[in-house]
C-alpha cells in the first residue's frame, strides 16, 4: 500500500478556510470516467509531507460545489517513480483512478526520465477495481475513526460553547457560523457521521435557522435512531416553526428513549399545550 497511515491521518486535521483551487494533477483528471470540473472544486484541506531522501506525498481534499461530492487527491512521489490517486465519493465511491509513473533513474538524476505510465480506473479490470476500492475503504475508515475520536467535530462543539458564552449577539453569531462551517467540513469528510449532523443541527438551531436544523437532526436520527437528544432538538425546531403536532411526536419518541429526562418532559408538556391552543 503506497498511502501510509500518517498521510491518511493528515486528512483529519482541522481546516481554517475554504479556497478555490485547481487539482494538483491535471493529468489525473483524464484518468477516470467522471472527472470533476476544476472550477467547481473547493479545497478544504491540503498537506505535503517529505520523508527520506526525495520521498513524500501531497494530499488534497476538495468538495464539488455543484454536485456536493467529496474529492480526495493523493500524490505519492518516490525516488524511482510516483503514483497519483483520485477518489470521488458522496455516500459511496462513484469514481476512482490511479496513474503510476516509473522513472528510468533516480528522480534527482538530471538524466532521469519517465520510462512508463500506467493508468487504472474502476473500469480498467476487476483487479484494479478491487485495489482502488480497497484503498478508498482504508481512507474512509481513517476518516470515520477520526470523526469518532472527535476530530474535526471537536472544534465545532468548541465553537458552539464559545457562542453560548458570548455576551454580544454579533459575537455569538460569529461562533455559531463557525460551528456550522466546522461541522460541514466533518460531514463532507464523513457523510455518515450522526454526531456531525447533530452538531450542525444544534448550530443552526442557535442561529434560528429551524428548517435547516430540522433537516440535520432528521439525518442524525436516521443514522442513529436511538438519539433522543436529536429527536428532542428536532421537536424544538418544529415547535419554533409552529408545527406542534410534529413537535409533540418527537418529544414523545424522545421521552420513550430517555424517560428520566426532565427537560424532554417539560418540552413535551409545553408543546401539548400549544397544540391544544392553551
């Protein structure tokens, strides 16, 4: 396996900004069947590592602004060649490609030239499909483990806490916007993270964007049907939108999962009174 765990873990580091860029390798764009338009790609992370001698790797993570697909590009460069990977995925892998370059000599040799170029995609062969899918699954596993460990969603919750502690409305809104951004990064890297969806739902709820909050809580509940807190929070979003019947249903479902939660009980009683027009 060319891609090391150290390189893969780099994908879990926090991102501080979104910058419009083009992919690191234009040649890789033609290797697959559904290469994204570089103008639609928004970079969310980039890292470069150098190992012994001239070995190293460049890792880039993008989001397609049009399709919302995630794109991961990894270039591993060694002394006698290099390999370029690209994976496009949302909830599942939709396209993957690798280009392997072999040099005639050491890369630092002025006479060294590219001796051969081999391209593979998911459709090249069954073996290529298996190898690319295996590599992709290893990347996704690393991303999922990072989400479970609290990275990068940890900074989303930190931003929520800072917003709750803020004494100025504008400052609080800044932190809630930041929380949405951080949780969105996490969701792009791991769409199946119930924690990230629940966290972003809380941020939207703080911002007063109840419709978006309800959508995120719904996804969190789909991914984790026993998440009583997300059920209760979705009930709060529905109540704020005046949909008390759905709010009552959510609070009742949450109360069944956590019968000892007094806050859920209070919200349920309040929603029932509003539903009856009291």
